[in-house]
């Protein structure tokens, strides 16, 4: 069994990341992450990765979809509920899996071969002690999981498993950020992470983005004595096995009902930290949209920016695709935030923050 952020390697050397927890029978819905240079090259200066003298390239934006459509259409699988193809891997096409928790367990038991892995061990030891959490509740993803990292430039991308552990870790990080002598700072203490970058979102200002990111607490700057540099360090929440429910239903259908803009109150945020991020809501004002928008019961976001974006009892502004979900047992409306032609118009944000 695989879950969100576990990785799949195919016989061609393509690397996919499992997306979420709801998958069709005998397949996994994924994001395509990397491809070896004999299959794909990118001009993006951030894309190259090297491992054992072999070069790989990371996919950005819609590169993966175009590449797979033209070269490996077998990795576009049919989604019964939305009735179209999406990126995914059938189980019989998997040659290897890479799991973040297993790799981290190996790395913390192994003598570090460089300064970055030594810094990784420092972070794990310190954070687990401060938060009173076992190391088994953490994982490592990104370049370190695949051995692509550069010890002088790469970040530390951790996973924290489970809702209770996520809450405990965030509490600990908040305490560390408030201690001026701590080795940890909130990455979004100011707008430096986005300063000078091209801003594409139409309904979320840079100031609003930084405000939301700051309070999530999972994005850190670690002052590493080992490396002599500040290392970007994040802790991405992933569900524990006993928290996972597969909502994929071959008999269910999801239909597009147009674009919606609304104000709503969040009535449940338990799945806000995970991917997809789900928020149960009660609409308070429909600014634009079909009549059925007033019956929306939840927002489902596949966009990283809107994970952990809102909390229970907060009023939020939502803009995105209105959908009707019909299952054999029920029918309900939702707003979906995902890859679409109006990607940068989509938003979920607290409407009352200052």
C-alpha cells in the first residue's frame, strides 16, 4: 500500500509521487516528478538533478502532462468519477517504490556522509526531543529521498505523519520561533521568500499569501552549525494509515457546474493539513455562481498553496470550480481547487484577517 508522497519508479526511470489517498483499483493517482535525461530535458535552470553521474530533470507546471501525453500515454489513467484521464501509474507498471519514512529511518541510523545529512540528523534529534515525538512519525521526501541533493544548496523536506502529531509539532515550532536563541525561525516571518518573484495569483495578494503561510508554522529556517548556512526546512503533514479513507468510487460521478465566488464559514478543518485539503463549509453569501452554490458543503483543494489555509469558525472567501458529486448513496455540491485553465484565479483565503 502507498499513500501521499510515497514515490514510484517505473522501468523507464520515471519518478512519480503518489497524490492523496483516493485511488482507482490497481492504480495510483500521481504527480510526475522527474525523468532521466534520455527521455526528457528542460531548459529551466531549477530542473537538473544528478545522481551517480546520471542526470534527471524535474517537471514544472504542465511539462509533465505534455511529456507523458506525447511519449508515455500509458501513464495517463482513466478517472471514472470525473470521466477523463489524469496522471497515474498502474500497479503492474511499478518497478520500485520509495517511502519517506523508510528512507529517513535508514538515514538516521547511518553515519552521515556529508554535512547536509549530518544537519538532517541534528534536526530530527532536536525536534523529536522538543516535541516528544518518535522518529517513526517522520519521513524525508524531495531530493534527499532520491539521492539528488546537493549538500551546499538543498533543503530539508520532512514529513510528519498524522493529525495529532502535526498539532504537537506545530505547537513546538511556534515555541521555537518565539525563542530568539533558537536555531529555528519562521520562514515567513517577513516577505523575503517571495520578494522579487513574479506573482500570478489574481485573488491572493503577496501580503495575504505571506500572512497565511506564516501561521501554518511548518515552514522553517534552520541555522545549521554543521553546514554554516541557513537551511530551508519544512514539515509536510501526511495521514497515518488509520486516518486514510479511499473515497474513490467507480459508480460515483463528478460534474462541472460552472465558476463560483462565495463567502463561507469553515465548520470543520480536520483534513486541512493534508493533500487534498478538505474543508467543510457553510456558505454565507454567493457572490457569483449557480443556485446550487448555496448547497456547497465543502472545499477540496489539490493546490499546495491552500493547504492548512483556514481554521474552524473562520470566514473565508472561495473562488473556483463548482462541482456536483453524485454517489449511489448521496448527492452534494463542492468547490474544487485544482489544475485548470483558470488556475491562478482560484483562491481560498481568510476574508477577515488584518
